[in-house]
């Protein structure tokens, strides 16, 4: 179920990114096609996955380091 949750999270995040771009970009005078919004959403999704992975590894390293500092 963790994999299903992770895939659902990525899919929902992608959809939210694309819809947000479609709604917000025109407010700032940016006009993009649906194809451009889909591509940008994909880039943001990949960056988000990389960020989440890096933070998860960082916090796991901190957890391991702090557990190694404790006396047995």
C-alpha cells in the first residue's frame, strides 16, 4: 500500500501543479499552451520527487547518527 500511496501522491501533485499553472499563469500575464503546462508540471513533479527523496535520506542519516551517539 505504500507504493500505491506514493503513486497517488505523485499523480495528485502533478494534477494540482498543472491546474494551478493554468489558473495562475494568466494572472501574471503568462500565456502557455496545455502541452507546455503538462511539460512544466512534469518537471515540477520530478523536482518534487527528488526533493522528497533527498530530505528523507537526510533525516534518516540524522536519525541513524543520533542513535549511534546514544550509549548502549
